[in-house]
């Protein structure tokens, strides 16, 4: 293919030619650098949002040793990121999981992978925007009522949407600013807590302080370890905007790994600082201190300083919502470009001046807004909807990981600039094993005292999403439309070659 590219071609021409060889025409502007691409993944992963949202639950459930889940989940998701890196290096196409699954397996598998991931992204956008409510209320000195939380969620969605509508260059700048603010904030807050409010030594990280009660600590750790499981995704967003990155086949795999390294280290540092700054673990475990984050921040920074910290936290929430919207809108665009979903004519349009998909972006704002507004009718219903978010993202991940493993066994050899070589197969197998284990942990019923449907809500919500997708596919048959390449990762000769007969 390289011989067909003129010698005086620019890097942009090379990228366009490589995309054309994959069956698509470049319509985005490649305004995103390596650092901007990494920042997009980092702000989606968002150490501050992830840690602050689940710290109280995890500490009360598993005590200080819950922090080791960051190491376990970080290694597991690094394996997934390595698999994704091989795929995006060969197929640097906008939309991420959907086009990857399409090339590795086929139309039906790709459609369902994208459907599950899309629903999870839209729900995650709603949960991030809604989750900022209590912090906004604390910053403004208001009561964290449902109305206040909804108002904050809508404000965050509007701001994130405006940034996305402004174009790739503005998105890239906003991502870098969000990364810098969150990283500096995480280091400054964590460092100050360790210097002024540390009540324990590192030995506390090996003591559960009675969190497990009389039962097995393994069960408590697995439940508390959800903070690590929920933390390590966002790196896939680097690939969702592949057609907006210069030299994506090399840069995106690197940006994905950087997201894991830097984001994981920052999240672990924040969790460590918060853990060692908790004065009374027993109060957290017993429920007397239901908000150890605010307790520690207030003790270390005072009311005025705490508001500054809360301001940084809100910046993190906005940056996270913005990155999620970018990922979801590019996935919708990729679907529509292949004519795989209702409304494809509008969803695949790009703004002639901003070079972003405006109608796809509008969907990623309106649907999460409706989910947030639904809490006015039932906060419990909102909780049930959001319960699917993380499971759905992991399901989408593992459908691609499984597709890659299947393709390898049928003859696929990653052909991009980034490959794992002979390590590809074992890494792929371990990535699948980790992902399946993480999904089982997320879905495991842990509230036997409640109604059975609440105990199984994560599993039930996943089944509902898959069932709705299956009904949609059956009735509309959108997955049969369009002529974009599918299932071509496996060489045609390997796919057609008959399997050897077993000797009898």
C-alpha cells in the first residue's frame, strides 16, 4: 500500500490514504495530537470522578486493603488496552468498538457490540452529570436536593455539549486543560492530605478494621474492589476519535497505554491519600461517617479550601462528561456511516465548518438529560438504569476481546505498526479471563435482604439491553444494510480452508 502513496505526500495524506484503503473517506479534521488524544482518555477515565464517587462505599465494605484492587484492575485493563492497541493500529477508524468488532467478526456481532457499548455510554454520561450534584451543592452551600442535582446535571451536559460542538481543536484544548487541572488537583490535594492530615502508616493498608465482620475477607474485598474495576476504562475513547488524530496507527495505542499508566497512578495516589487521612476507620465501616471524603477534605483544607477542591472536582466531572460525549457521538456516527441504525441520514452528517457530527452529539446530550430528569419521578428508577453502565462497557470490551481471540485462532495476524508479536495470543486470553471475571464480580448478587430483582438488577439490566438490541436487529435488519467491509480481518484463504478431520 505504501508504494501507492506519492513520495512527497504529507502525513495527513498518508492518513487519508490509509483510511481509504480501509474503505472510508476522511471527513474529520486531524486536529488532535498525541497529548490531546491521551488527555481525552485520561479525562474519560477521570481519577477524581472515579475515586470520589466510590471511595466511601469501598472503604466501608473492605476497609483500607480495598486500595489493592487498583493494582489488580490496572493490570487486567492494561491487557485489554494492549489488545485494543493491536486492533486500532490496523483499523484506525472512528467509532472504536463497533468498527473493530465489524472487521474482526462480522456485522451482527459488531452491531450488538456497538449497541451495548452505546447504551452504556449514554447512561454513563447521565450518571457522571448526575453524580456531580452533591459536589455542586456543597460548593454553593445548598441542600443536595433532587432539583439541585438535576439542575447541576443539565448545566454540565450543556457545557460539555457546547465544547464538543465547537470542533475537534476546541475539544482537544479542553481535554488538555481538563487533564492538567485534574492531575495537578489530584497531586496537590493528595500531597497536602499526606503532609497535614495523615493519621496512619502504610501498615493500615493490610488491616480491614473489621470491615469483613465474621465472614471471609475475600468476599468483602471483591465487593470493595469494584472501585478499581469501575476506574479503569476510558482508554478506549482514544480510538473512538481515530480519524481526528494524526498518525493514529502509532499514536493511539501509545495514548491508550499512557491513559492506563498515568490515570491509574493518579487514581491510586488519590485513593491512598484519602485512605491514610481518614481518622477513624471504624466510623466509616459502621456508617457513622458516611462521607469520609468531605470529612477529610474539610479537616485538611477548612471550609474555604474545601470549596476550591470542590471546584476542581466539578471541572473533572465536566471534562469526563465531555470526553464521554465525544466517544458516544463518534460511535453513533460510525453506525450511521455504515447505515446501521435508524436516522442514519442525519447522524452521519458532519458540520461543514466544525467537522463534528452535530446530530449525533445532540443525541448524546438529550438522552442523558432525559435520564437525569427521570429522577424527578423516581430516584430508584434512575439507580436501576445507571446500574447497567459499567457492566455494559465491560461487555462491549469483552465482545471485542473475544472477537480478536476468535480471529487469531482463524488466522488473523495484526498488521498495524503496533503488534504484540508472539505475546498476542496469551495477552488476548488473559485479557478475556480478566474481563469475564470483572463482569461476574460486578453482577454478583450482594443484597439478599432486599427483593430478588434488586439483588440481580445488574444482570437483569444487562439482559434487558441485549434483548432490546436483539429485537431491534430482528425487526429492522439494519445490520444487513450498507456495503462497508466486515469480517475481513481473517484472511479469505484461512477462512475458506477446511478444518482437518479428526482421526478415528
